[in-house]
């Protein structure tokens, strides 16, 4: 890749291949603690004591050192209390936060873009301390039982707590996490019968839940407002058996002439498992007019749109209207290099949360088996084609023949990877731009039309069945 001031891409892949000091050691300490949670801390064994010691050593010299050292000793003796589990969760979170920060520092150097400044949240209102304490008690029970020791009796302990938390808006965030976590654990019971345990994932959910149940932990700075022009770059579509989410990444140019910045707008919806592929758009698009603008290749004018300190637009169609045509690749070449990357909230500092918009061109493509790589200026960059959705014209085959790419830079399995959102390629000797979100606002493409019709029929049948049940 060539530097931004030469008019080319805005990435230096060579900086992404250099090792990051201390990264492997930090992740090893996290993995060691995750193995402690696999077996549980009701009757700790020597191997678990070693894992706890490794975690404590990893945060030595930090403000957490004394508390984590005490917590590790108590846990190794089978005498850990709530405060000790909180300290261990904080140490694990801090280590992954340090990994995130180190990786993002490297990304900042590679893109050459400025980073936004972190805002300190104001003190929130009073939360129901008794409900938070009950949630922490359940999480402590999980840590003692371990993932191998979970059963329906242990997991069901979350039900009453979650039911009491959900109606309170100030507790909605931890309640939602605990509800999903409990459901996932319940579907995996008994733990003793599991062939494979997702130790990192469950460790993430456990430690995050622990910290979110501390009073004030979920507080965030008050949202600001955004007035100006929104220039979409691409759409990251994510699909689950019962839910779908579309996240639009864009450059925002404030009307007051201040520096442009990167923002995101997200819409999530529940879905039946029979609606897949392009059919997802008809579930998503009624909730956010931005998807239609993306599909049509237009910018949008925002007026007092609420926006968080982390660059997330709290989308409301009342504060937006379609504007002039805006080519995403022009935006990527002209506006993206000077856009400020948003800051990341403390509890969101995790390697899996890294998803940075980048623009690449002038690369060579190599394919070996199922692996694809962009080689730019002699430096390889892995391509994550598994994340390319089937709900649009963008395909791995198109990526393989591309010469320019708008994507999200992620970090996964120990390396940086780029997830394509759009590519420029040649079809029948003509240059063509293919976008993952091209069908977001509707399509005349035969494949897309067929998928949307199938989804419409499936939803109609489900609505008719639901109506029949309600009439009984």
C-alpha cells in the first residue's frame, strides 16, 4: 500500500506483520485463567493454582497487583469470596484491554489516521444494588462449579435475577448479557458431557458480567448530537439463527466544518430461522432508512442525530434525510484518510471488538485451498472471506479478482485480517464495484428477488400461524 499523501491506499501492511511486544504473554495468562474456570474453584487443584498465579504475575506492577495477588491466593485455597472473583475478572479484562490497545496502536500507525479522545462518563443514577449483588452471586456460583460442573440447577439460578433486572432500563445491559449467557449455558448442560468447551468465550462473558454488575460500571458519557453529511462506506451484515444485525460504517462530515470522523449505525432484529440470505434485508430495512440510502449509493444529511462518544449513531429516521449520490470508493479515497477513529469505551477494549474501516488497492491476490491473501508492497494480509454475506452480490470469487477493496481490519486467530465490504473488479472488460450491502434497499437482481420472495412467503406463513394460535 502507498501512503495517503500519494493518493493511494491508507494502509501500511508492513507495520501489521511486526510482532507486538508482550502480546503473547498477556494472552497466555488469559488462557491459563480460562482453564481455571473450566474445572471450577470449588476444590482447586495444583494446576488451577498455577493458572491463578500466572494471572496475578501478569498484572504485577499495576494498580491491580495487590488485590489480584490476594484473590489468586484465596481462590487457590478454595476460599474466594465475591470481592476476590471481581478482582480476578478485572485482571482478566485489563489484560485483554491491554492487548486491544497494543493492537489498535499498531493499526493507528498503519492507517495514519488520528484517534479520538476518550470521554469520562458522568456518574449515573442509583441502581438496584440488591439485584446487582444477586447477579454477582450467581456468577460466583458459576466460577466455583466451573464449566465442567454446570448443570441445570446451577444455571437456572439466573432466571429470577434476570426477570427482575430487565424492566429497569439502567440494568438492561447487564440483564441482557446474563440472559444470553444463561441460555447458552443451559443449552450446553451438563458441562461434564461437553466434548469441547468454548473457554475464551465463556471466560469473556463471565468476566464482563462480573464487572457490569458493579455499580456505575455500565455508565457512559451522555450522547452528543451530529449535524452534517453522512457518507456510507459499507455494511457489515451478521446473521444468527434467531437474529440479524446490519452495521453501516460511514464517514461523518460535521456541518460546522470540524474534522470528519468515523461513525457506525446499527440495526438489529429478531428473525425466524427460515429467513436467510437476501431475505434478511426486508426485516432490517423498515427500521433504518440509511439502508435504502446505502443500496442507492447516496449520502444522508443528519440533523441533531444522537451519537455516543464511541461513534455509534443512535439512529432515528426523524433526524435524517437522503441527500446527493455518494460513491463509497470516492469516500474511501478522499474522506477516509483524514477521518478520526472513534475512541473505545474501557469495557469494550477487547481484541474481538476491533473492526476498523480501511481502504486497500494495488495489491496482488493469492489463493491456496480455502485461504486468500492480499499482498501489498510485498507484505501479506489475510482476507476473511468467511464473513462475506450471501445477502449481496459480493462474493469470494469477486474478491479474488479485485484490484481495490473497502474493508474492516480485524484481529483474529493471532493475526490481522481484512473483511471485504466492497471491491472494485472487472467484469466483461468493464470496471464494476460490488458491495456487500448493495441489496440493502432492494434489488432487481434475480437471485436477490428470489430470496426476498422466499422470505416474504415464510414470514407470511409464520404470521398466519401466529394469528391462528392467538385466536384460539
